[in-house]
C-alpha cells in the first residue's frame, strides 16, 4: 500500500496534475505537452487489478504442488531478484541523471 502511494506521488510529480494543480486540465495540448496523470493512473490500476487474480491463482496452484513454505520462499527469491535486476540495470543511472524539473520550451 505504501508503495502505491509513493509511486502515485512520483507519477503525479512527473506527469503534472494533482491537488496543487491550477484546475485547468489539458491546457497544454500539443507535441511537447505533458500527459495527463488521470488516464495514465487509470491504465496502470486497470492492469494491476486485472493481473492480481491470475497471480493469486498461480500462487495457490504452486502452493498445492510444492508446498506453502516453498511457495513463500519462491516469492521472496523472486522479489529479491527483481529488485536486484532493477538495481543493476541502467535504469537507476538514467533516473539519477534525469533533471527533476522538466525544461519549459519558449
């Protein structure tokens, strides 16, 4: 749940919009305009909530086949490997080089 709050806040900061917005959605429409945060958030949530039942089904089948403790261990190893993969990938360096404020074209 906390990761959803952090990711949603980061997404709003990058895409614009949110509680501190001036209330004028889609003001800057054009090639250089930022994407509205609402449709992006809705799409991400739709994908997450659509895949969650499949993950629960796979976890249940795996627990029946190899046992509960082995399934939990498999999940821990999978999460650890995914974090390690992202940490070692060039994405971290790209995120650290990216400016926090986007350039405003004149």
